[in-house]
C-alpha cells in the first residue's frame, strides 16, 4: 500500500478558481455573428494565451 502523502491533493480555498472565467456575455455576442463557432473562438483564445501550446504550461 502506498503512503497517503504521495497522493496529497493541492487544496485551494473554497470558492476560488485556478483560471479566470471568460466574459460569458461577450462570448454570447460573438457566437451570434455569422460564421463564428465555439471552436473558432477557442482556437483564437488558445493562440493568444498559449502560442507555444501546452508545453508552455509545464
């Protein structure tokens, strides 16, 4: 059996988030434009936030 210390979770204060949430109202407006999809918006977000990809997060 493994030690419980090897599986300790990082605890955060209740009600806090690791990442900021998007502005949902702006997102809804963008999605109403012709030809705009959630995938397109996500790709734009990813390119501006993490242009090197996931490797930059490690």
